[in-house]
């Protein structure tokens, strides 16, 4: 009688990373992304930890949707696309404010408009007006539509243009700045372009 012991086979390890390595990889990327995000709010959606925030029900601010190495510390483009497709299907349009980097609009079915200007600079009033008119036209064409607005970090240029749009819609500059700070940052400090939004 007595106990019977069966010999256990060693764990099967594929050529891919082990579960342990996948976990470390995931945690490291999220740690790095959180460091890069600093005081910006992040959203956990469908298992993705993304640097994005809804400012209103129809305006979403985020950092740059990146590919390759930048995806380690910025929003991975494929994750952004997956979340937008899942939550908003054909009802989102992206407004890219970056002058320093770009991506193929085909990733987002061609629904990308560029209003590029340098970081820490203010765009021409004509550009701000054209941006506001475009966002307003898109959002008013269907109540399900959302505008996804980003620059590189998703704070300065994004905040300026989001606040410009909110004031275009009738909100006071102070209200727009406060709403942006409350919804986009964890420390309630938003855009540093205060003199340009009034």
C-alpha cells in the first residue's frame, strides 16, 4: 500500500516568452508608461492601460498613438485603435496636432485630420478657427460621434485646442481650463496657455 507518486513532466516552454517573462514585460511597460504620463489621467479599458481621458462625452484627449519602440512608453497605436473601434466603431475622428511625428491615417480608416504646430507654441488663429469648425461639424453630424485629440504627450497642445473648442462652443475660458484640468490631470493643473484661451 502506501502513497503513489507520479513523475511530473517539466513545464512546456515554447520559443516565446514564459508567463513570468510576459508578466515582467507587461509590468515594466505599464510602469514606464505611467512614469511618462506623469500627472495625466490614464484609463484602463479592455485590459489596456492608456494615456487618454474623456474631457466631455464627445471629446477625448490622449497622447500620441505610437508604433515600434515608442509604443513601449506611449499609447500603442494598435491598442488605441482596438479601444476606439470597440467603444465607438465608425463614430470617431482623430485630430493630430503633432508636427514632429506622424502615422498612416489608414490605421484609423482615414478619419484623421492634421493641425500641426510646434510644442510650446501657439498656432495661428486661422488654424484654431479651422480646427474648431471641423470638430464642431464632425460632432454635430451624429450624436454618437467623438473627437479624439492628441499631440505628443497629450497635454499642452491638446489642452490648448480642446479648450479653444470648448470656448468656441460657448464655455468661458476659465470653465474650459478648469474642466480640462479636472478631467485630464491628476493634480488639476492643465494648460499653460492661459493668456491665449481668453
